[in-house]
């Protein structure tokens, strides 16, 4: 979190899905008085319509600008690992970042086995960002070392509007009980 504070211009572009993690990320940077903008990606995920509705409501609630990027593919992504997804999202964010200095952030967190949800991923990504931006744009994930439950607790403490979020990878009523995200939600609900 030191790096966030050391940036002179406080611009952040949050890669937002309308889910709990990215909404917590928006709150995190708003609380730190950053100029926050969100970007939503339609990459053919089955939950796109519900995600976009949620992210639109979250952006309205926080009074932040929201943009949508459409990534064309013949694939219909359902759930689980989508090889390279977070890298594509971060690089698309970099392509669409309107500030020369600042942060591109996401809600990735611990508890998943995916490389692109790890500290190594962010470190590797930062090296490439440095090459493009001469070190002025940072790839961040403020909840990288948080579990889903810890992010949930952060949201409760910070009064994040969880009722506006949507997190089911299958585009169903949440928690659906089938996708990994909803299984995490069921555990959180059971422990609350």
C-alpha cells in the first residue's frame, strides 16, 4: 500500500466485474481519495448481463465513471480458469488508461490456485508495465493477501453496498451452489 500513497497523481482505474472483490477495490481507493474510474469487460462470459447491471449500479452509487470494453472471441466462457484472462484485462486497462501516472487495480485475492491471482503475477506484470510507462503506472491488487472472507469483512466494516454486487460465474441467482465464486459465498453466509 506504500506504492499507492507515493504516487503524486492519484488516478486509479479499477478493473471491475460488479462483484464483491472489485467493488471493495473501488471503496478502498475512494477512501484513500483517489480519482477512481472503473472499466468493465465483456469477453463473452455467460454472466455478462448481470455483471454489467451490477457494475453500473456500483458506479452510480460511488459516482464514478464507468467504461465498457468488448473483447471478441468465439469462446463462451463459463467458469473456472480462463487462461490469461487477468493479463488481458490488465493490458486492456493499460491501453485504455487516460492518465500518464497512476494505478490499474483489480480485486484479485488469495485462495485461488491461479497464477494470475498471485504476487508473482503482479510482479511480472509490473515489469512489463514499467517498460511501457517508465514506471509511472502501477499494477495493483490491494486485497492480494486477503481471503474472500476477509474481503467480505472489509466490505461490512466499510459499508460497501454488497446488495448491488453480483458474483455468480454461471449467470444464475446467487449463490448458485455450483460455481467456485458462489461456493465461496455459501461458506461466507454460513459463517456470518
